[in-house]
C-alpha cells in the first residue's frame, strides 16, 4: 500500500509538477461487493437478478424501459442478456420452423386432397383454429412464451390432421361409395367423422387439464402456457372442423367430371 501511495502523478499544469497518489486520493484495503471483468477490451460488470412471481418477458420489459430512460455517461452502455436473450433466440428459431412446417403441411394437403384449391383453402382456415389458443394465452397473462408457441403449433397440427381426415372421407364417399356431391354427402361425412375428431380433441384436452387446474407454479413456466393454449385451441379447432370445413367443402369442393374421380367398372 505504501508503494501504491507513492505513485507519481503528472498534474498536467504545464510546469511539470508531480504529486503523490496518496496526496490526492485515499488508498486503503476494503471488501469489494462486485468484480469488474473485461470483454472485448472493455470493462463490464454483471447485474444478476432472479425473477419470481412474474414472467420473465414482462420483467425484462420493465427493466428495458428504465434502462432506456437513464442518461449514461459517454462510453457506457447497458444490455439485457442471459436467459431472456436465449429465449428470444429460441422463439426466432420456432418461428422459422413454423414457416417451414406450414409449407410442408401445404404440400401434404395437396397430396392428400389432389387439389391445390382445397389445400390452400384448408391452410388458410387453420389460423382460425388458433383463436381459442390466443384467448387462452390472453387469459393466462397475455404473454407469448416458448410454451405458448409450442402449444400453437400443436393445435395447428391437430386441426390440420382433423381437416385431412374429414375431407378425405368426403372424397371417399364420392369416389368409392358413389355418393353424389351434395349437402347430404357433406352431412353424412361430418356425422361419420364426428367420433374420431371428438376423440382426438378430448384425449388431448384431458391430458392437459390437470396442468391448467393447478395453475401457474414455479417449474411450470413451459407446461402451463402450453396447456392453456392447447385447451383453448382445441375448442375452436373442433368447432372449425365440424362446422366451417364442411361448409367450405360444400362451396368449393366440387370437382370436374374429368378430374380426380376414380373409374369404377362393374360386371353385369
């Protein structure tokens, strides 16, 4: 400490006067509550906090508002890092995967229906199945987390599966069983596929009901938003497949005589 106190300092007064560090500052040893590290030739200090009782997104939003209103000295800047940044990266990856999945679903729909018109029509109606999930996410706090996004993708897939099941049965009745394209065909097809669609929705919904009933608890940051979105989305997706899809098929599903009908031969 004596050597540090004797460090010479130039006073920058132009006359070359030198003073001791101990003359202009107090040199002493005391505990330091934090450590200052270096990264990219700059000093940095990390301020860590554990979030409890609130979702991470809303807390980070409040922190960013406060930080943006601070007048930091020149050369200083603040950045929010850690789990929040990792979560944002995961969400961006999920959005990219979701776009690719939507394109894959469009191709599968075209392959299944043998009609681009029906494929595009059903794909355009699938977002309506997510309305219930959006309402559930709003009632659950209004935060779209990774769990919520996974729940939306799950509902999207279930709605697509039920739509394929329903329209394929319409086409089966028309092509194989000789049912003429009419309102009766659509009503019969919807009635015969009512049980499988309800079974899929009920089985999935009952599996996530306990998570919704227990509510938000520490450790359920992923499961609870996922369950809320799936439960709400299953309600609207089931209504979509049982009422809207048959109506749209009746309006746009008629095919030409030379289209994809199968030729059936009977022995007299």
